[in-house]
């Protein structure tokens, strides 16, 4: 949220007293405050409780409903008898690796994040891997904030495929939400946030954006296309490096003579 320090402190004090503040209306449920809080106070949990209290989100029984769905989710996967379950999406992995145990649900198999699986697969296929030699900006999903411990697998996947993850302002702990949830929650036009995100990637020298979440890909596709920045799924890095699909073609680098500077 774009908010001054003194405003934020006032909102927090009011929320601790159970009062409604602008934070509940602006929150897009990206969990960033929980990950960043140096005291481990989990401010998002407080915001979410107040959103429910003041009907910013659907009332009553959200936690109970989520716990019930989590239990059914785990039970269905457990019926397969699998010892490991590879999760395509960060939300599934976060549910199995972090949230379900917090609800007291025993997960009788090991959840494996897609990035960990791809790293293992590529290491077993090193004779087929060809370095892609490209620079990308990673769009970190909001659900990743539940399980930041798997971030090294993302970096190792980039390394194995010959991809450089550009250092930019809106990455890792400082990652921006794709703003798709902002649109779904009726919180106004998401395009200014998406523009800020994409231009940050361009300024850092990225030739493409790589996303793990399909919603991120869909939300950023239009703005990214306007700035000639392809957006593709992280799993396709492995497929490109293995020669299963073609590496995308990139527009020529802007020439300093023609003044091709990113705004």
C-alpha cells in the first residue's frame, strides 16, 4: 500500500483496537506484510479478521470453511497412496506445506514444489540441457510469501537453464502483486500497478517476464505486450532448455542513437 509511515502507525493502532481503517479496503491479500514484519506479528491476520468483521470480505466461518476444504484436499491426495505430490501451483504447495499443518491436518505425503521437481529433473538430464542465455524478471506469486524457504530452488532452476534473474526493485520480499486480485475485489484499475511492475523489469534489462502463477501471467500479459516483454510460465524454461519448445524471439535492443530509452 502507498501510505506514509505515520498513517500506517495510526492504522495499526486503530486495528489493534478493533476499528475499521482504510487498510481493510486497500488490502489485496498478498501477505507481504506478514513476510516483511520484523517482529513476526503477522499483521495480515489482523487485517483479514477485520475484513471479515466489517464485511469487506464474505462474513462468517472463513477459517472453518478453509480448514474443511484443506482437509478434503489432503484426504483426496492421500488416497492415491503417493509418497510425494508435485504441486503445479504455489497456492496448492502453500496449503499442503504450511496452512494445512497449521489447521492441525496431518499431511501423510511430502509436498514437492514445482521448482524443486524441475531442478531434480534437469539435473538428471544434463546431457540434454542447452543454456538459454537470456535475462528475465521473475514475477513472484503472492502465495510464495507463505513458503519463502523454497526460493533457492527458483534461483537454481534459473541457473540450470542458463537464465539470469535480473536484480530489480520489485523482486523477492519487495515483489509486487500482479494486481489481478485488486480487479476481482473491485478496488479500481489495476493497470497503474501493472505498469510500474513491467517497467521495473524493463529498466533492469529483462528480455521477458517469467511467472509461476497463471493468474499473474493473465493479469500482466496486456501491459507486458505493450512494452514488448513476453510473459511465459516458469515450467517452460525447462522445456526450452531441453529443446522441447522454442525459445521466444526478442525485439532488438534499443539503440542509444535512436533514443530508445525506457520511460
